[in-house]
């Protein structure tokens, strides 16, 4: 599945998929049936007789995924499959990729710079740096819970940081949250007391998980 927009615009998705299936060696009748099945799988069943040139960006991405599956491959390579999609469309595409792997038993390789997409979709990761393998392993290895805790409060954020620091608890503001380095379990009581002391409205508190993006942040330190 290529990243760029390389689809023919003057034919229908049904015609395109049937042709691609035949190019891959399927007999004409089998190719037509396969095209219909794959277009149904990617959610374009009702749109399959429309010209591809009339499709939205999200629909074109689905056509590109469909053509990658047309010949019933054992493995597919998807290059930036969510490019050009809005948040809703991106999540729909990622769910479609996950479902494709489950239902078809196809091994899927996703090439992308969006680490959030990898975390939510992939089981394993390979990080390349200038052509060399920098990291490789299960995604879960790189998304473990850390000793850091994120605290979200509706108000009095700066007062809460001051109260935590006065108790010897390292705390910094990160975006809309307060990041706390928890060195021992006793400090959990200190966090509770600090929240009560400043009368902050607690919205959420929980452990921070490592992110795949941390692999690249570590290089910049």
C-alpha cells in the first residue's frame, strides 16, 4: 500500500480491483468475486461502482488497502496508511487494519512515523536509524508503566506543585498535567495530603506509561 495518491481516477473501484486481481493471476470470474469481497471488507461495498476520482481521501486509502489484499497475500506492507486522514478516519483505518490481520490471518507491516498508531495497532516494532536496526521487540516492552504519576486537576495546579515540592516530592507541570516522580509508596500519602491541603479538584491520577516516542526523545538528551 503506497503512501502517495497513485490511483486511476477514471474507473470504478470494482473495475480497478478486478484488474489488479487478474494481474496477480486470478481468473476473471474469481477476480471479480474477490474484488467484491475485498471492497465489502474495507467498507466500500455501496460505493464500488463510483469513479475513484469522486472518492474522499479516506475512501481512496481504503481502495489502496483493498488492492494490497486483492491477491490474498501472506504479508502486506502498508506505507503511512493513515496519511491525510482526520482523527476519526485515522481510527477507522487502524481498526480496519487490526480486523484485517485477525480475520484474514495476514501478517501486516506498517511503516509510519506516527508512534501512537503503532502503539494501538502493532504487536512488534523495528526502529531503523540511518538504515540500521536501533530497537526491535514487542511493543509492550516499550510501553510499560513507569514510576512517574500523572495528576490531572481542574484548578490550583501551581499551588499543588508547590505543596508537593514542600513534601520532598519531585513534581513538574507537563502540558495540562502534573508529573510526579514517585520514589516510594510513602509518598503516595504525601500526594493525597497535598491535594487535600490546596483543595484541588482531582480529575484523574494514575501511572505514566512509557511511549514509543520516548525512544527518540532519549536520543535528543
